[in-house]
C-alpha cells in the first residue's frame, strides 16, 4: 500500500465554518488512523452554498484557532475553494496526500454540487491534482457525525491506494437514520422549491430573499445519489470537472452552428 513508510498528510476543510461540528468529528476520527497527520484550513464563517467562488478583489487573511477539543486549525477569510488554494499553494508546507471536505451539515445530491462549498472545495483540490473526497450528512439538524466520519476513515486509504483520474473527485453522502450499505451512484435529479420574496426596507426600497422548502429529488431513479440516500445507503458518486454534455452532441451538431454568419 502507498504511504506504508511515511505519514499520510490529510488536509481537511468544510464550508460550514472552521468550528462546525462536522469538521470536529471528521478530524477527530482521521487523527486516530495510524501514521496520519491532519491539517485543517477552513473558512472562519459559514460559507455554505457559495459555490466555486474565488476571492480576487480583496486580500485573504488566515488565523490559527483552537477547536473545542484542543486541536488547532487555520481559519481563513475566503471561500472553501480559497481555503484549499491557500493551503496547497504554499501556506501549508508539508505536501498534502489527500483532501477531505466536510462533514457537511446537510446532503449534497444531484445538482446541489454546483452550489455546495463542500463539493467545490473538493473540485479545487482536483484542479491541483490532489485526490479529494467531499463528505455530507443527510440532516440539517442532527449532529451525529460519527458514522459519516467512520465512512471517511474507511474510504481514505482506498482512494490513496487506487488514486483518482484527472479532474475527478468523490462526492459522498451519508444517510442520517442508520446505514444499510454503500452504493456507487450517479448524479440524480434535484427539484428546488425556492420562492422569491420581496419586502420593503425602512427607506422604502424593495429587497429580496430567495429561499423555501428543502429540495426534493427523483428518488425512484434507481442508482442515483438521491435514490441511495432516500433508501438509507451511503452514496458514493465519482464527479468530473469535464462537464461537456456528450449525449447532446449529436443533436447540437445538427444545428450547424459553425455556419452561423458572424
Ligand atoms: Mn455547508
């Protein structure tokens, strides 16, 4: 097995903020793996649903913080992807073997992944050529992250041994009500139920909220991530950053866009 004679260096991040309980459970479990060292670099504040945001027009700040179990972490001012870039571009001296992002409070299924700071942090790692796992827990309220952390402990050595292809990461979701097993899945179809709410501020100007009920999904599509979680399976989906719609190519070729007069 790779890394047999050296310490495995795991970089942990999380979009729920450096003090989130999901990060605490994950780092605690991974620190117990023999010959493992852990570095934590995560946004200081909750950055859920910021997507693959890159901070370009203001400086990034990094501060060491002490977690509630006494371990140290780095809190940064940017997005989860900024946290990964900061760490990999030189803030962290020791080479990173693998990145685990999470454990997120709430699932990241289907089309959630483009919103998700948890998954986009793993995407940033994939851009750097570092194997990455995004871990999410299927509850917005329950803080029992131990089973999900145990999944990460089992998965990390496999990914280290096998490696991941170029521009590829693993998106892992863990059910809340007990684990029936593990399923390799494809992305399913999410349905969002947000509504636009207009209100008036004290100065008479309108302002807006976009929000609503939690998303649902096509849970009857067997083999998808939404199906797996709905049936209490751990869902593992390999995700690529090469997002060309190959199944649409034959049809759009018939549009002959190359003949548009410009
Ligand atoms: Mn989050």
